[in-house]
């Protein structure tokens, strides 16, 4: 069965520092991978997705993620954090094994310190 | 504008009083789903629908009902709400399964409080 693990329910970084949110997945078949962001009091919005094209995926608001098959990882990064990045971030995986339903990680709340 | 809409956005009710949360999408998506979000528990799927008249249970279906009579609508029904159903609810839709890897589009959420 597929699963997603997000390391750290809360991650705190200073404004201007590197953001790194970790996501590891398990899948016996080629996966699709997603990062969604949820700003306070809002719904979920797609940040970026991996669909078996380029392994380095660029998303909105300066975020990017790299698919590493050997490490079964899809970590989310941003070179310089901004106060507006404070939100909860969810990693998700899908494949033909899940009938393309999204399997969700538990989420990581990103806190930006001024 | 392509979107998923939910109504109401906020609802406070009392135990046992039947309620319906509506969900509608204008993207002609085949797949629709309901989630609940609780602190520390992430997103948990309640029910989903692969197409009209096709629904199935997710991870936490107890106490909920759904129907899919038309492609665009997927209402969530709580026949006898209880306080443990106090939560933030999201509706989502997706094109035909397998297309775009299952990317889902979310509604704005409904915050339900059951007293």
C-alpha cells in the first residue's frame, strides 16, 4: 500500500532562511507526487506536482521540489523564506495502485520568525 | 471561473439536527471527494465518487451520507450530527481518474460546530 511521511509537524525558520520540508513516500509503482499549501482559513491550493517528466519541479511562489527515486523522497524547498509563506503544507502521492486517489501526509506547519 | 464551491462556509448546529453541506464544481470533473480536517490528524477522506451514481466509503464514513445524482454536485449529509463531527470539511474534485495523476481541486471549506 502507498503511504506518505512528512517529517516534522512544525518547522520554524527565520525570514530569509532556506525552507526545507521533508516528504518521503512508499509506492511499488511509478508515483505522481504533489505538494499542496493551505494558508490560514483557506482551502488547499496546489503548489507543484511531479508527473514523471523533469525530476526537479518548480511551483508557485518560488518553491521547488526534487523527485529522488533512490531515496523515495520529494522534499520541498525555497531558498529564502518570506513571512507570507507561513502556512500548512501537505505532501500527497497517487498511482494506478490507488486508482489515482491521493494518499496524504499528515501536514507540516511552517512558521516564519521575523 | 473554474471552481469548487461549498455552502455554507460556517455552520453551528445542535446534536441530532439533520444537515446538508453542498458541494458543486463547474469543471465537468468525474471524481469528487469529501474530507475532514482535524488538528494533528491531517486530511481524512469521508466518501468519494468516481462518477454519477458511483460512490464509495473513504477512511471515516461513519455518520455521513453522500449522493451523486448529477456530475456537478456532491452533497454531504449528516443525518444525526454529533459533537465528534465538529470539524473543517473540504470538498474536492478531479478530472477523470488517471488524468493529471489525480490532481484535486479544493473548495474553500465548511467549518461545522455541533453543540
